[in-house]
């Protein structure tokens, strides 16, 4: 979801900056930086300590040995 939001924000920002007389390539570079940061965040979020999946519970032992 973060990548979709970053893409929408980047597209709007690109049009805004281009409309404010910034060169299209310069505005595109700013948008690419936003997209790269969003991709890095999307990749790294599952590995942060608060977001790690719980360890697999061990199987229940048999009721009779």
C-alpha cells in the first residue's frame, strides 16, 4: 500500500513541480527518490522488531507416551 500511495503522491508532485516551471527531468528525479524510499520502506518494514512474525509454536506432544 505504501508504494501505491507514494506513486500517487509522486505523480501529483511531478505535475505540481512541472507546473511551477521546474524542468520535467528534475521533478522526475525528486519523484524517483520518493519511490525508491517507499520501496525500501516496503522491503524493510517486515524485518523491524515490532513487525516480526511470531516464532512457530512447537507441536503439542502426544497425550500418551
